[in-house]
C-alpha cells in the first residue's frame, strides 16, 4: 500500500510512493482463488502509528497490485483502490476498516456502556474460615446484608455497576460485610463492600473495605477501597441478559496482606471469586436464598435467609418435602428477610428443600438442606403405676435438653474510666491479664445457660496500695433479655479495710439484645451492663450500685446435647442460678465501708476522678 497522486497511471506511480506495507509479495500472502480468472484475496493490517508518521496532506491512501518480481511491467495488472479511514472513536476496530468502492463502510460490533446489577460469591479463604470457627481461635463470623450458601461461601447480591463489551472493562460494586472474631475478641476483622474492577479480558482487581483490631505485631487497620486481590479471569459465560466470570483465581496483594492483619503473605491464593453482571436495562436484583447450615439435626434450629428483594416486599418460606410453612415477612430496607425454624424432633431425615415465594405464590428462590437424626431423643419413657387399677402404663414425659458449650468467647473491659484512672498519672498503675475460653451449657428453648471463662484481670496502682483481681468470670443467661455476671474478687487490705476474698459474686446484671445465630454459634453483641449492690461492695466501694459499666459481647458455640441442670432449666432452678456455689452477697461488716487509698481527704477526689 502506498500514498500517491491518484491520477498517475500504471507502474510509474510506485517511483514516488511512500510504502506503508508490501504484503502482496510476502510468502503465503497471495491465495489464488480461481485458476481461470487469476483472482486472489489478501487481508491487510494497517498500523495507525505508521500512517500518522507519513503525515500525508497532498495525496490519498490507496492499495495497489503489480506483477511479481522479475516479470515485465504490465499496466494491466497495475491496479489501485483508494481508501479512507474513519476516526478511531467511530470505527469498529483499531486502525480503521477496508472496503470496496469508496471504502467507507465499516464492519464490527459497537461497544456500549451498560448499566448493570450484579452479584458476587467469595469465601475469602476456606482455611481461614475453618481456623476462626475452630478450637484454636474459638471464634465466629457475622454477616450483614450478606448470605452464606450451602458450601460456606459468602454471597453478595445487591451489586450495581457497568460493563463495556467492546473494551472488555467494567466495574461491579456491592454492599454488605463479613465480620470475623476469635481469640476472645483479640482477632477482629471486617471485610466490607467488595468492588470488582475489570481491567481487561483476563484481569481484574478486587477491592474491599477493611477494619481490624491490632493483632500480634500487626497494627489496627481502618481503610476503604483496599486493592485486596488480583483476579485472573477466564472466558465469561454469557447470555442475552447476563455475563458471568466463574471461579476467577484470586491472589492476595501486598496491600491486602498488610490490611488482613498479617495472616497471609503477598501472593497467597485466596478462594476463587464468581461474579455476575445483569446487563438488562431494567434489571432488578435476583433473590437468593441460603440456610445457616447445610446439615441440621432433628430438634435443632435452622435459619433461612433471602436477599435480593425490594424493600417491603412480602415473602413466605416453605419447607418441603412434607410442606411446613415458616410464615410471611416483609423485606428490610436492604432487601433481605429471614426465618428461624426449629426442626421438629420427628421430622423426616434426608434432603429437603426450602422455597421462598412472593405474595402471588411465585417461587423466587430455593435451596436444599439435609436433616440428620438427633443423637438423643427429646423424650424418655417411664413406667408409672396406675393408682386406680394397679396396672402399669407407659407414659411419655418431655425432658429438658441443653447443648454443651466449649470455646466460648467474651469481650468486656469492665469500665473505661476506671482503666484510664489506673493507667493515668493519679493511679500510676497497670492492668494485666485477660479472659480465656469459656465452657458450660445453654438451652435454646428456655434461653437459659451458664458459661464459665478462664483467666483473670489484675489491677494495681498507687505503688501497690491498690490491688484488685477479678477472676473466673461466669455468665448466667436467665432469659432472652437478661443475664448476670458472676466474678471472684480478691483485694489487699488497706487502712481500716480488711480487704475482700469472695467467690461467685453476682457482680452485674446484663440487659441482652436479640441474639444472633450463625451456624451453631449463638452470640450477643454490645449488651448493657449495670453494677449490682454486691458488685459495688465487692469492688471496694469505688462505684455505687446502678453504675453503668462497659458493654459486653459474648458468643457460645453449641455442641452436643447434655442433661439440663438448674442453670439451663427454669423448672430446675432455685432461688439463685448458679453452678453449685451460692451467689455471694457481701455485708458491710465484712468489707467495711470501703477502702481509703491515701487519706480520708484524698478518697473522695480519687473516686470522683475514677468515675
């Protein structure tokens, strides 16, 4: 191809040509299509940079044919066709197009930016999930506007974004979070609001908001839009209205490793990511249903959750095979709804389906779960003698069943103002120790249970004159809305105060929020705590009964069934719910009226500052 004066005929045109490409004489470029006519075709590729460099202003671009090298010149075969090029923004492919005649008829698909909704499935990292919920970390995860599917992956279904099919770039942004906790609250990581930026046909980046407490040598993190992982994309699966990338390989970035509390190094493989863009112009979120566990025992609780609804939409859930209606609820502002269902003790074992339907009975989404046999029956057969006829009859009596608790976690700082006082310039002291893992039992039917925690917290100040140890924390859940904190209290004598040595002090009352259950873990978060009169006496009179203490959060992983006792059954409980040791009320005669820190005149000032 050359640029020339189009009026110059024949071979003389090539003497003044500026060649861009000369593919016609290259090996393999000529294809004879018809021996009789001698016609052929060849595909020419034009390099835009080369064309721009020629800077042709007084001629035109044209494509030429000529005889092969060594043959006599023959004007019969010296043919030409002028070309024109469309601007780059309007062409179907880079560099323009060729055509017959005028050459201005382009071909190809036109790319469009299309508004889209979408969803994303990602489990973060399976080994991390197992570690958090296992016996080492003894933790759990909480979901906000996110569902969990049958394989344990997390499902975001409220995405918005765009996709350019020509450029193969796009974006999908979603809301919702996964909150991981473990090691009695020391591990605390939240991953929220994932966003996928598609950068090419084969690459993308996953961004997330990360919040985490300091853990080990890793500092606390509170960052938005962290480039958490790179994604390796395979060919997408497309339909008329959707385009999906399935199991995209995810690799942790340096920024992601730093934000993820140092649990993994840069380059670590994460769980694959699957995401979908709905390209229909009037697209709406697709409802997705999930269950709290893919396998549930007879008598246990199952939570059914659905997302992708519209606010206020009325939906119903039904369990099959033998239909069991779970009720009708309205979707929240975030388009989610949930049901909690206790599997009947005689419910058929095997695989079952749960369906979510709208007000017209249309099935919006469904999933399956498996019911397994309970390890123990919920009733016991006893023989009783009939007083009327002397015969023996068999009577079925319901028995109370609780669940063992092990690896429980608790997060409680007692009272921040007291901590500031101890560690400040007045107390000039220190605080050491922490709460360990807890064990006990909990009854999901009566909302009662008792869990005792190992560990202790030791407060010292005023050059050792102030010395108090709180240990053996026990939480007695009395109902769905109330609990009691029991503690052992030890303090040194000082002044006219003989000190304190008391066990199982009913230290504080707890007002419980609604419990949340994820899998087999039941949790309470941010429960308000109030000091009791026994707690005020036990704590050397620093605070009065009714004083508001720091909020408390705790989680009970539920295990095997166990027999009920007075801590888990309201019918067996006595006047005080304890684990065999009576609650201690401390008399003023034992404790005195308080403890003097430095002098009578100093005491009131110190207490004021401590508050």
